[in-house]
């Protein structure tokens, strides 16, 4: 991910960005994605780690049985509410 972030993309799609890395590297990846979004890039994160998605996202969509839910703001969204 580091190489892609250094190119300052307008849009970045990442799948399981912290899977298989240690806690320190995962924190660095998350911070890089947040920094990129704060600079105005669109960052789309695909992950099964709901805690990570809530930390990284300002909007959340779920894919269930091939259907994509409408986006909802993550402000105040909890794991219990997601189901």
C-alpha cells in the first residue's frame, strides 16, 4: 500500500489492507489511509474487519447476498447496529 499512497492517487481501493501484518504495520497502514483521505482522495476499503472499517470510514455499506446496502454515516454506528 505504501507505494500506491506515495503516488497521491485521487482514488484508492484496498482489500483487507491490514490482513497478515503485525499490529505496528497495521497501525501505519490505517494512518496512511486516513491521511490520504484527509488530503481529499477517495479511499474505498473492503474488509471483513468491522472494527477497522468503522475506524477508517466516514460512510459504511454492506454487501449481503449480492446486494449492496445504501451508504450510512459511521458517526455513531456500532457493531450491534450493523448486525
